[in-house]
């Protein structure tokens, strides 16, 4: 009455002390599968399948999410407020330690550079240990660094404690503060993220007059103590980043089987559904195969060929030999002699013997025997490794094939990789890790994503953008991972972010170069505008107003850019490029400005350009590279931009020392800032050329395979 099932055994991975499943010569018995297990096995599976399992993490899109937004906002106020206003302290450091502009610039540039450089590493740690833990750790590190810096006895002391250590601590705060908001929101992600990042401009607006007051009232040392106290408050804000729990739903089978359905009926429906799914998968595979697999799936009466479907089920749902899984029709058992209850041979025994005689390596292959004494080769792990090294694709390529036997869609039937599968308990934990989602760094409107628009439901969208490293997770669970000191949640994200194959993309090369140039020039006005304003006769209170104006314009600009770029007729790339050009040209004109009102005008222009650059980064990466490459591209961009931020201000300071003027530095770095926008204009053309080249290459490969 019921469709046949499959019993599967593990081929490799036994301990030396385990004698079960070994021949007399201590060699591993071949892998086998059997069609036709008892209903008791399926009864246990059916009961196990009815358990409630985690589907995905559902963002609340409100509720506690707004608390997270408030906490992220305050963290951005502290971090960016200190980074972009600490240039007001540089003249005090220079006077205290009697050093050059270049040497004192390293203090602020190291702070701004390292909080970007550690971004990929902080992302990996946050994926493994959570936003809350990482943010609190960063608050403790940066607070201690600023407190110790107040006892500095040299500029090099400040460069290490205030710059490097403080920057690392800020990186631990910044990444959770920016990413956590997007993890808690989906439909309202653009609004929530926009509110959170506005804390950057507000911090600049608040800390500039605070620095002016502290420096006039006490000294720079007590100002650093105040920094330490304020930064410690981020530990409190970090407590709001509590982890999200997965949404627990019942399997789709439960919807078809209402309460009261007999067990045997549930088993039959589950088997039939799996058979239909498998038949559909093989039919799709037959479109790209020289053999019509669909003919092998159905017999002359139009019924499913149980043997073919069972074999394919085995391929699709391979599991560990010591664990049970809730796939209808597959039961994992201990090794024992099992025969195949079928009348159709898969490979003729004589042909298989010829194959074994032709090459000694084939002796390592296991054999599956049926009642008619027919044999089927099953690849062992040793063969798999050797064939992988030799570039072999089909293990049956040298063997004559029984024309009545189906061609398997996947040659690697029982390889060790397919036999590994993490347990359900482990998967419940892994589904809550944020950086396994492709859209975690995306800060724009979800309507801009084709994956979101094409999904019929939120569940389908989450499944399409979530990628779990199942192999690494299973290896870690079994204790056979490559790195025992780092969990798979860390190593997998680092491997993904530092995948340098993306450097083969001309589009990314242009984006990375433009980002490098932008960050090299970005910190220069923040660091040297206070000193330049003082040289042209602007009083200290007005200097603080200039810095605050950049901050408040940055806040308004982020909101405006988010609204403008979300319009379907507005190209975000052109908004970004024009903003960078405006900010660069304004900086180049700065040496000609001596009036306070014009300096305020410059602050407005520069603040708006920075807002566009910061708010459109992830949107441009998705449009030009695709959502699946966002994590990789964003991680490398953080690294490149951090390096650029470290060296920009010291180089500008060196020009100030050589010329005794700020003019050359403003000309040079203003031009670099504008050039970073100009060089991005042809990106659409470069993207089309790259796509056409890839399509032509694929077409050429298809022609070669066809011939």
C-alpha cells in the first residue's frame, strides 16, 4: 500500500576501535541502502516530525524594536560625537607635548580608522556571541582607554591608548548599534535605521560645545575623563540589544493533516508528498541531462518508479548514521546486511566487474546487492578525494551503463559531506544568528530589493536571504572542525567577508577605490577646520558652532537622502556622486573663505555631502553587486576605508607642517573627495559590461559542453 522507504548507512568516519561494520581484514564494509522498512520506523518519524520546529527569526517591526532604535541612537551619539569632534583637542595635545601637526593628527586618525578596520572582526564576534555582549565589551574597552589616556605623558602614549585601543572599543560599539536596528525591523527598516544613524550628527552637534566648555573650564585631561564616563553609558544601552528568538511553526504536513487523522494516513500522505517533490526535482534535472530522467521516474502505467525516487530521496536527504531525521521515507540505522527489494537492476553486474578490472582504484568502491545479485557502485571517501583532485565528475563515466537504469542526478551519493547534517537543536540556535542573512548590512527600503518584492510571504523572503554554513556547523557539532578555538559562527563570517575573489569584479574595484579616496579626505575638515578658523580670527565659541553645524546638517541630510533615494525615478548613484563632488569642491574653496557666515555655509555643504555618502553605501552595493555579495563587499570596504582613514589626516598634517598653511591640504584632499565622486559616474556602464562578459562566458561554456 505504501511507497517504499530507504535505509541508509554511513560509509566512513568510524573509529579504529569500532569493529561493527568491518570485514575480517578490518576494512570498511560498503555503503548500502534498502527499499522497504517497517511501519514502526515511520511511526517514530511521524511522531518526531510533529514537533514544533524553528522556521526563522521574525523582526518585530515595532515594540521592543523601538527601544533598540533608541539605544542605537545613543550609541551613535557617543561614538561619532567623540570621533568627529575630537579634532578640537588636537591643538591642546600639540601644545602640551610640543609636537608637529602630523604627529598629533595620528591620535584622531587612529581613532577613526580602527573603529572601521575592526568592523569585519566585530561582525564575526557579534554573530557568535550576540550584539549585547559585544557592545558591552566595547564600552568597557573604550572607557578604560580614555580613562588611561588622561594620564598620558607623551603623544605616542595617546596614539596607542586613545587612538588604537579607543578605536577598537568604538568598533565594538558601532557595529552592533548600526546592525541591530536592521535585525529588529523589516518593513520599517529604512525609517528605524535612519533614526538610529541620525545619532551621528546629533553627537557631533552636542559634543562640539561640550568640548569647548570643558577645555575652557578645566583641561583636556578632565575632558578625556568625561569621555570615559560617557562612553561607559554605552554598556547600559547595549543591554537593550537582547537576542531575538526564532518563530516556531509546525511543518507544512500538519496543515494537511488536521487533528484526528489516523497515523497510517499521515504516513502515506507524507511519503506521497516527498515522492512528488523528488519526482519534480528529477524532472527539472532532466532538462540539462542527455538522458531523459523523467521516463525513468514513471512506469508504463504512469505511476512513480519507487526505486528511482527512493534513490533520489537518498541523495537529497543524506544524514549522519547515528542520528534520525524527520524526512518521510528515510530511516538511518546501524550497519547490518540489508538487501534491496527490487526487481530492476541499476547496473549490470558483468559491466560492473569490467569496470573493476579496468582500474584498481575502483576496488575501493562499495557494492549494493539486490535479490537478483545485481551490483551498484557506491563511492567511498577515498575515491571521492582522489577523483576530486583529478577533476573527475562522474564516477560511472568509464563504465557501460544499463540502459534501463536511471541516471542519478548527483554523482556524490553517499559522500561524507552529504552525510553530515547538524542536529535540530543546533539549527534552532543557528537560525538566530544575524550575519547569516544576506541583507543584514542593508539599510535602505526593503521595496528596493527584488528578493523582497518577488517573495510571496515574509517566510519565503527570509529563506531566500538566509545562508547557513551547514557543513561547518555539523563539523563543529561533531568535534571535527578545523579551528577548535573559534566557533563556526566566527570563522564562516570571516571567510565570507574576506573573500578576495570579489576583487575580480571591476565594479567593486571602482567602488573600493572611490571609498578609499573618500575616507582619506573625510576626516581632514573635521580635524583641521577648528585650527584654520582660529588662524583667520574666529573666536572659540564660533569654532564650536562650525563643527556643530556640520553635525546638524549631517542629521537632516541623512533623512533627506533616504527620502530622495527611495523615489523610483531618482538614481541613488547620482545622488551619491553629486554630493561627493559638492563636498570636495567646497573644501577646495575653503582657503578663500575668511568670513564666519561663509564658513557656516561651508559647514552646511560639507555636512550634507557626508550624509549622502554615509547613508547610500549599502544601497549602492546592492544595486551594483547584488544582495548576495553585500556582506563580502561591505566587510572589505570597511577594511579599506579604515586604512584610508588612518593615513589621511597625518598626510594632511605633514603638508601643514611643510607649508605652514592649511591651504595645500584643503586643495589636495578636497580634490580627492570630489574625484571619488567623479570616478563613480561610469559605474552603470562598467556593471553592464561586466554582466555581458559573464553572460558571454556562460554561453561559450554551454556551447563547448554541447559539442
